[in-house]
């Protein structure tokens, strides 16, 4: 209501929560940057984030399929 009353063009609904679909908020992938000094730990985190990213992309696409909005 605050964003609508002030005619804000962008509203950040925050991360996570399927319940947000019912409030008209579609999922978007959040980006972040990381630097880790320890090379082996950095590679382990990098590999994890690659796998997690693929899963998140799939999940976001799945949620968008249940969008409460009609396609134009």
C-alpha cells in the first residue's frame, strides 16, 4: 500500500517465500559477490554456488509458471 500510494516504480519484496506469489510478487534471482582468501575453500564454495544456482533457476521458473498475472 505504501509503494502504491507513493507511485513507486520498484518494490523489493525480499528473498524467499512462496506466499509472496499470492501477494502479486513474482520471484527474481538475487545476485551476490563473494571473495574468499583460502583457495580450496573458495573453489568448494564456487562449486556449491554453481549447483545451487541451477536449482534456484529451476525453482524460480517453476514459481513463475504459477504467476497470478496473465501474459500480455
